[in-house]
C-alpha cells in the first residue's frame, strides 16, 4: 500500500469541484458552448492551468464512460433543491457568487425542472440570512462581519480556545472558504470535540437539518467521537454519507476511520485504505494525517517508511513552510515531527513540534516535552525542568501534560515514606488524571481506572470506578481499556452483571484491533476453538500472522490447555480441546460416532513423530468395530501406551498439515468454553 501523492490536497479538491461541475453539465448529454466557457472561467478563477483543466475533462469522460460518478445526481425534488443549495453555498465560499457561477447554477436548476432564477435567488437570500443570524454568540443588534469572525475564530484556535473558535468558525464556514478550512482544522483533532458545549451541539443540529454540509460533517464528528446517544454510530454514518455525497472529502476520511476502528463491523484494511486514499486525493487533510501516520509507524497494511514520508512531504512543501494555519495544516508538521522521531533525529522532531504548538496545536506540547525532557529510557533528564515544562503545557491546554505530571508524582510517591506527603501526592495524581480525562484524554481514564482497580498510589480500591473509567476509555478507542475490561471479567470483579462470553471475546478483539498484543494469544486461542466465527476472516487475515510472528515461548506460555485432532475422511481436520490427563479417555469415541476405539500405529506416523521430535508416539485411533476407514482421532502416547493430548496447538496444526489434512473448524459444543454458561446474560 505504500504510495504517496505529490499533488497538494487543496489543488485536488479544486480539480474535483470542476470535474463534478462537468459531470452535472453532462447529465442530459447536452453541453452548450456557453456552459463549457463558464466552467472554464470558474477553473481559471481557481487558479487551474490549461493542463489541469484538460485533466479534469479527461476524468469526466472516464466517469461517464464507466458510468461511475464521484457524485450522485439527485432524483427527488427535495434532494435536487438540497443539491443546488450545496452548490450555491460552495460558490459563495469566498463571500459572493460571480455572474459566471450563477449562470451555471441556473442552467443546472433549469435542467432539474425548476424556475432557475427564482430558485437561485431564494437560496442565495436564505444562505445570506443564515449567515447574518449568529444569535447564539452575539448580543441582540450586534453585527459581526465574516472577515471579523474568521479573524476572531483563528485567534481563538491559535490559543486553543476551542469553544470560542467553534462559535465564530461555524458561522464563517457557511460562507467563506477560509472559515471552512479553519473549521475542518478544528474538527480534525478529536480531543477538541470534548470542549464543545451542548448549546453548540444544538447549533450544529439546526444547521445540519437545513442541509449545510459542513454542519452535517461537524455533527457527525461529534457523534463519532463523543457518542452521546445509543444510535450515535448510525447517526454519524448517515451524516458522513450525506456530506460525502455533497463532495466533502473529510466526511469520507471520517467514515474510513469508523471502518478501521471496527465501528462498522468486521475490518477490511483494503477498503479502509481505498476510502482514505480517495478522500486524500480530494483534499482531505484528515485523510492525509492518517495515511502518513500509518506509513511512519507501519500499521494498517503499511510498511514503516518514515524517511519516505519525510521526503514526500518535504517535496510537496518545497520552500512554502508557512505557519499560517489557513495556508498549511499543522497535521503535516506533526507527521514530520513523528517521522523525525522515528528516525531518531530529535532536533528536527522538536523543531516541527514547536511549529505545531505555535500554530494552535497545543495538544502536541506534550510530544515536544517528551522529545526534550526525557532520555531514551523515558526517564526525566531533570525533574525540575520537566515539571516546569509540564506546567507550561497545562497552561496551554494540553491534557496529556496532566498525565505526564501524574506519572512524575507517582515516581516521587515511590521515593518517599512519609504518609502525609504520600497522601498529598495521591490527591494531586487523582486530580490531574481526572482533569485530563474530562478534556478527552483517554490515557488519563485508563490510568485512573488502573489505580482504582489496584488500589495503589493512595487510591481506594474501587472496582466500580475502575470499570466505569475503562468503559469510558473504550469510547476513546484506547486499546488498554479493552484489555482491562477483559481482565476484570476474567477475574469476575465487575460491578455489574457478568457480560456474555460473546462480549468477552469482542473485548479481546477490540484490544488487538487497536494495537495491544497482550490479548493476541487469547484471541487466537478462541479463534481456534471456533468462538470467533463472525470475525474469522478478519482474524485470519490480520491477526493470525501477528500471532505466528510471536516467539514459541510466548505461544506455549498461554496455550497450556491440551488438544487432539479429528482427521476426517474428506481430508479435513478439526482441532479439539481435550486434556487426556484430566478428562476420560472413554469420551473420545463419540467424536467419530463410535462405541470403542482401536489404536493405529504405522511406520509413517512413527517417522513423522521422530521428524518433529515429539515427546510421545504419534497414534491414530479408529472405530473399533469397523475397518480402517472413515474418521480417526490423532493423539500422542507415552511409553506405557497411555494416550496423551498435545500441549502445543501450533505443533498439532503442523502435524495435521504434514498428514495432508486441512484444519476446517473446531469442535466446542461438547466441551464448551468456561464462560459459555453466561451466554444467556447481558
């Protein structure tokens, strides 16, 4: 998947707008010279070259020939009006609409069967009225121009005053391109969404219902990240679909993130990549961030290539490394900082983290602190210097600085014995983690829950608090939270009715999906047992290779349960959990529908056992009342001829494969998972 694009996303977005206009003009197969001229004039106003305009025409022809369009031509009258409204809003993004743009929109409105002039007049008037009604954020009678809103919103964004920035930029984004870009920048950082007020959410709802694409996207992001309602995932998907159809690429990127986080069902990395790449090609900085980050660290199907990412972004930026967030998104500087950190070029990483902080990304100040105040073993170089840096970050509003300061307090807690001082530090740790959690820092919730679970650092042991913290952190896509949910269920210390084994397995899947390999052996174990059938394609494709790459020691440490194999007459095999040291040999015949078994010891089995250096003799058991045909059971035998089960599942799979059989499934109905007795509970 490692490939990059050197065309700036903003240019691609403009070219995509022209392609869409060309396709709309071709709906009925008739494109007048006047329409061609109008589209050409709009392209020139966008700053597109003749070559780029020709590329747009070529792409339009390809779409028409393949009958696959990047937009959907609406069918109902309501959908047509909404489509034209979004088109008008797009044309008015610089504050007004040119005569050429208006003529083209009227031509499209007429083609849709409307009275063109009346419809366009109404929509322009409606949009202007909406722009001039900022009742939630200004006193009656007070009027603020769009330019002033952009200036005030930008200033608020630079000082990380998210609520104020949102108020101004939400209004400005309805009519101005710069306001639109800045609002998307605000929404790209998920922690910021935790600072929005309920009043602002209601404002988003009202505008989204009126058909404003940017408001639909904003509300979708709120539901995607905060998930305030039971059906928030469905709501977010619907909103993103609407915004994506209207041509907003960030909506496609957000939809792709729902895919890779498992919110839309079984993960498909290829589909995720294609969706994200398409969004990036259309100008989405959100998509660019996740594509480049995956290529830096090597995840989601990418091989780690930090130098390739640096080279690509540097080539694109050229000598235009502006710190104006209206011109260049700081996400690219963040990626450069991350890449240079991976390359161990700390000075350059620090330089770009500093740029990000100056551009309003104060949530990255903690990354700057880590790069400058910690050694390679993540030990503070100078505790006093570190504490001062963290206090600066806290003042700027970076929630992770609270977590780092809590870690520093924990270190001091370990070094003192005075109970009063420990009590003071404990209160500070709790307060810092609580504050960071309220700001949307999932790591803070995990740490607070962990301390409540263990009862360490002066925390009162409280499983209810721990459980609630972990559940909340799972909503912030924290892998460790899912790991701890699994542990609390396994230890049977939840403060609620025990969840089903299905939920338990799902928690393991989510932990591994999000990057924590601690539960990877457990997940694979349950996959082999057949209790993860609904996710078997995803597990087999992405997580089984990760498991196979683990050391034999790690695998053996987990798989202590014993197994046997059922070799079927059709050349397939089932791996069965059955410990012959603790379970009755008399139970084995029923696996092949027999009353009794006879041992089958052949030279081929003996040679295979020697070749694989097995601890016992490899033996096949067949129906005692029939000829040697049909199904058989594979076990080991000790020196006394007593059957033994295998204690290494990977080893058993290799033996079955060597015999020419294919593992087709796993029996578990006869000997169910210990947790299956809870399946009837919620």
